[in-house]
């Protein structure tokens, strides 16, 4: 009886195995009729696909390229080039991006080739592709250090309707002293503003509020309010600044604080910073340093921007117990984005505040900060190292 049960168990087991194998075969057969070939299974050796590609089938060429991508980069590029010869935008864009960035995962790795990247991006740009124009602009700016050529391509992208490029040009003509041009800045900002860009509306406000030759505070206020209506809540910050500085109105710290609070309530990080600073100074609201620190701590959890101001609180013991180590940590976290943090971190290293004293590191930080215009860093270099940075 025991033997019979064992035999029966073996028979059942064999039946289950055979059924499972057949089920897998049926599933594979069904998939082969309805699904695309699996690119991981020697698709590059698929004779049918090869024939289709050689006969001019662009989709077949793209499939072969994808199959070879991580196996044979030579074949990968070959099939992309073949597809590109048939004016396939997908292949042209892929080639441009591969040469722009390189591909270390390909076998062998594909090396960067900015000249080829520009060549392929230009083919797309000639069809009116604004993204390709922006990529060319970036290559000229970053890799070739050719600002004029980069701006030329940014203008092409803007003329093709790219709003980001319009705003970039507005900023460039407003802020770059080498090419400063009020009328051109106004022109590009207005084009972007007409397309509904709140950022461009804020740019127009800045143009009328801060251009020394053509102040128009009435227009500035109007554009900041339009920016807010379009969802750019930095406009509230600018309106607060106008009240605080008395631009177009009498100085009014209370009204300034109200605008800063509105910006903060909308999640605008600079609104939170300005609100915290008001609580620290007591301008426009009752002084509450602990609340200020709390606001900055909360903001710093979501953004790197408030970390310098929070670090300053720890550095000076303003609203919180003085803690040089924590201050240095915060300065270090935002040092790449904030010249003031670079300067203060230099002080930490020079005097050994919260970090091991390192005069050379302090000098290096001050040099970097001074080169991008931080006057305190320039003074420190002059005072402690008798070094001048223009």
C-alpha cells in the first residue's frame, strides 16, 4: 500500500511537470504571434529583421540599434546612422545625445564628441526643433566658452517659440553688463509674458523696479501683481521689498511683512526667509527670534536656499544657542550656491570655528567668493593674506 501511494505520487508529479512545460510552450507560442521580438535574445541575428533593415525599414534599424546598445556600440551607432540617413528624427536625436554626453554603459563606451553632437542637433534645429537649439546653445556656452554663439542659438530657440529661452534672453539683456539693453530685455520678457509666463512678468517688474536709467515703479507694481495672478508668488516678495524700501510709496515695514507672509503661505521659499528675517529684526512685526529659527528650519528641510540664513543664526547665536559646528555644516551644504556661505565658511576655517583650523582652505574659499563679487571675502583676503582680487 505504501509503495502504491509512492508510485501514484510520482505519476502525479510527472503529469504536473508535463502540464507546466506545455503551458509554458503555449504561452510562448501565443506571445510569438502577438508580441514584438525580445531585444535581449539575439535580435541582432534575426534574419527577417536584418533583411527588413537592409531593405530600408527604419523601425527595423531602430530595433537592431537598441538590441546592440549594451553589446556592441559599433553596431548600435551603425544602425542609428543608417536610420538617420533616412531622416529619422528619433535616430538623429539619439546620436546627438550620445555624442553630447557620451555613454559609459555601452560596450565599448561611446566617447563624447561635441562637434558631432552639434552636427546632429543642427539637423533637428533646421526643422524648427527648439530643444535642439537650446542644446546647441548649451554646448557653445559650457564646452566652447562662446557666449555670443550660445546667445545666437538661444535667440533662435526663442524665435521658435521657446518661452524659457525668451526669459533667458530677457535676464541676459537686463543683468549682463557687457550686453545690457533695456529695450531688448523688455521685448523678450513681454513676448514670454504674452504667452502667460509669470516668471517673465516678474522679470518685467524687476526691469522697471531696478533699472537705474528707467525706473517706473507704477509699472513694476503692476507686473508683480500680474506675476502673482499667474502663479509666480515671488511677485509677493518683490511687492514686499518695494514697501520696505519705499519704492513708489512711503516706507512701510508692516505692509512689507504682510506681502512676505503671503508669499510664505504660498510656499515661496524667499517669502519664508524674508518673514523669518522680519521676526529676527522686529521690522513690521513683533520680534520673535525663536519663531524665525523655526520657520528657517522648516524651510531648510525642503530647500537648500534657506540654509545660509539658518547657518547664520547658529553662527551668531541669534534665536538659537550658538553652535559653530552646526553653522559650518549648513554653510557647507549651500556653499556652491551662495557666495555669502562661501565667505562665512572661510571664516570658520580661518578661526577654527566648528571645524579644524585650516588657513589655506580659508584662503581658497575667500578667493572663490571674491571672484564672484563677495566684498566681505575680498576684505578678508586683503586683511589676513594681503591679497587683492579685482
